[in-house]
C-alpha cells in the first residue's frame, strides 16, 4: 500500500469477521486467473483481508466457459458482463461473473462488507447478485497539462505537470480508488482543450498514454481523451475544420489510425464544441450531428465512441432581449437532430439546462430525445456548491435527478431509466461526473468532499442505493466505524445540500456568485450577464419569466411537466423563480411571501451551518486528528461564506423591495 492509497481502499484493522470461516477460502468462477484484472482483484482481496482481519484467503478458480449465458453454481443465469454474484457454499465464498471486471467488482463488494463491519456470513447467506445500473460510469477530469485544474479545489493535477504526463504509484492508486466504487471510464483532460493538450494525439505523448491506458485497463477502466475539434487547424496544418470537407475527413482518418494503434486501450473521445469560445461545426454552417458523425464514423473501425457534450450556447448574447434564454439552448440546438446521430455517438447532457447550480430543473433534453444515445452529466467538483470548502453532500440531488419522471412514455420514463438504456434500448448510455480530485493527500481537499466522489461511483453502479446508505458506507470506510460518530457525521452530510441552498440561492434563483471564481456572494455578479442581472430583480419582484408569456422554455417539457412549470400556482416553490418573474408579495405554497422566504431561508441557512460546525466540533478526540482539523478549518471558512451570503442577499432584497422582515430581524 503506497502513501497515496485511496481513503476507502486504505484498509484498516477491523474486529468483526476475524473468525469468519468463509473468508478463509474464496472461489472465483467465470474469468481466467491469468487475466490482469483478475490478478489485481485477487491482490486487492489478499491485501485488504490481511490488513483488516489478519487473514490471507486461499483462492480457488473454477473451470468455466465464458459465453452469453453463464450460469452460476446457484443455477441463476448471469445476464450482464459486469454483473456479479456472491454466495456461500461449503463454508467458502464464491464470486461468480461473466468477465474479469465482474470478479473485480465482486471482490470490492466483499472488502466493502468487511470494512463496514457487516457480518459476511449474514450478508451473503441468501446470495447477492448485483448488476450495474448504468453501462458507462465515467469521471470527467478538467485537468490541464500545465498541472492546473479548471474548477479544481483539491490541489493540482496528478496526471500532468509542466506539459508532461505523470505516471507513478499514485496513478495506480487512483485506478484502485475509482474501480472500487464501480467507475469504468475516465476522461483525463479538460474539455476546454488548450494548445498543449492538442498534442496528446501526437507521438509526443503516445508512450505515456499507452502506459496509462494499460494501468486503467487492469482495473476495468476505459481511457478517454477530450478532443480539440479544430485539431486539423491547431496541429494538422489545414485551414479548416469543416466536417464535410474531404481534406478534413482524410486528415482525421490518418490521425485516428495512428492514435488507436499507439494507444491500444483508448476507448474514445469527449468533445465540447461551439460553446464558450470552443470551435465547432457551427463555424462552417454545419450541424452538431455533422461534426459528431464525422468523427464517429472514423473511430468506429477501432471500436471507439464519440461523447458529444450538449453544453452549447452563445455566451455573448444580448440578455436585454427578454426572449433570449440560455436555458433554451440545449433543447433548441439538439432536439431538431434527434435521430440524426450515428450509433456510436453519445450526447452528454448536463443535469440542468444551465450550469450545475444548487437547484435547477432537469434538462428537457432528458426525455425529449428519443432516438439518440444519451448520458447524464453531473458535477461533483463543487464549482457552484461550495468549492469543497462548504460541506455540500450532492448524492440527494443526484437521487432526485435520477428519479425525475420525464413522461416520455407511459412507463420506464425516469432519467434513471433513460440513461440506463432501458427506456429506448440505447446501445450506449450512462452517467458522467466532473470530478473533484487533485494531488492533495486525501484526493478531495476536504475529507467530507470525498463523500461525493465515493457516492457518485456507488450510485452510478447501483441507482437503488439511498443517499443515507451511501453516506454510512463512506463514513465507516474512510472516517470512523464508531456507531455514534457515524450517526453524527450522517447528520452533517444528509441535510448539507439544502442548508447550502438556503443560505445561497433559494427558489431556483441561481448564480449570484463572484465572477470568475464562483465562490462567495455577488448578487449581480454573473459574468456573462453584463446587460442585466441573472435574477432580473427590480423594485416589484424577481425571477425569469420562462412561461409561454416569456421565453417559452417551460413548454420544452413533456406534459404534465410543461403545464406544471408554466404556471406560477402549480410550479414547485424550489423552482418557482427559475420559471417565473413574481412580485415580492406573491404567496408560495409554503404560505410565505417570496420576500419573507428569502429572509427566512438566509437567516436559517446560516444558523444551520453554525449547527453543522458545532456538531463537527463535538467529535474532537473521537477522530483522527488530521481529519478533524482538516474539516474544522473548512467549517470556519464555510461560516464566513454563509454569513456573507446571508447579509448580502438579505440587504440587497430589503433595499430593492423596501419590504421589512416581518420577524423584525435587523437587516443592514
């Protein structure tokens, strides 16, 4: 175990299961013992059990024939290549799967059970079968080759330094870390591909990328690269990136043949085009489908896929035009081409129509598109949710998103159904997260921010897990197994997202952050909204009219969601100002007026943040000193931030509305 081992793969001594008979002999069935993934799985199993319970198990391999209908010793058919089953037979644990990755995930299930101090015999007495919810479970790194990370809050990149790729023991530990929670794909560079990264598809970096891909492959993880759409110009010497230009197509054919030959483990590319200054097919009067399909047709020969981000909008629009609405952009740009994308293209859709705000409606593209492969994109890097300083456990939000009913059909219509591939029988689908890792010792800066990385992987692998279950696993595996401590930290994590929402941007307002950094309050500060505030506040009310009388965005949803969002009387309180410009005196479903809700939410949010901090202080002496001090230091910063938000927002809206707080609290 190196000094950079993952928090939940840095196995610590456990008292339970020391006398477990079935841990002494473990049978692996369904994969060759010579396979690299299986070897890594067995090494992990031996290392983990020795560290935790002082036992090195005997490993036995069953003869098998891998085919499309592998049958467990229990007689149950294993249907999916990543599905595994763990059972007990003749005082032995049996891990069965149809692929090496399935065996690896089964091993981590056992280690997680021991680490959480659950009884092994009881956990697997009836047999346990797990099939991943989502085929693709990916992390998107926004790492730059100079070592910086766009929206990075836990140190610098561990992939790059001074335009060079780093491969060391931490690289392997990272693969162990994310494989242990079920991640099977990683994009290692920023979607905003800078000049140095354009050269990643040249012979300067092929050797290192091949090595990195091999390490990842040994843990069932596919390697992906973000691609500069204009590489034909940037490094190819052409004067065009027109996807229908024969010279452009030929250049990409030659380049991709070279790239896939030199990087055997490469699985495909992520592309951001025509947004925030990134080049794309719109420059040449072509569609997004034209651009994506050109690349997809070329990489298909090598089994590659193209993941095309739907984050396409004009950030230089004139926001004085009340019909101009960034929220509409994704739907407007991609719905007309539904069905035009080739079968190895996946559209990657942000969970909301804007940009990872603390509260947004689910993007109408999810449930709008019906003939196109699609995957959900969320953000665990806390760009707008506290920078991994403020505690903001995001798994409850992700659960809400996955459970959202899109009404795209009578059944199997939730976001979870769609991105699993179940709804439309998609060939490729899944979920991706902009990750929150860096070269800080604990990977995520704030120890509690590790719950979002851990939680995303676990939730992507098993959508049925609750936010509470995931939080408890994380705490027991990385902080403490003491029942009292676990309970206290769960009480910090589980309400933290709603607390952050209360002291920052309630009712779906969004933004109001300091430009560029996106941390701290600046009520009128959103950088692209230079001709008027995002929240559209005046002396009479605030919010953006996205109804049929405004931008019409609400009507992009299927019914009955469209009618619900289109009506200020029906719209849920938590999103009402996202969809409607309302008077300060408008009465919400809660019975409060809009202005009183703003006052109450910010005062209460700050008080609740103080309560979370005090709860953490009560754990002094019950935790590892480094963990305690790390989080305590960040709570001090969080309280400063919460106080600033409370004071600035309440003061701003008191002055602009001239309506006092009905509870008589002083607002400056």
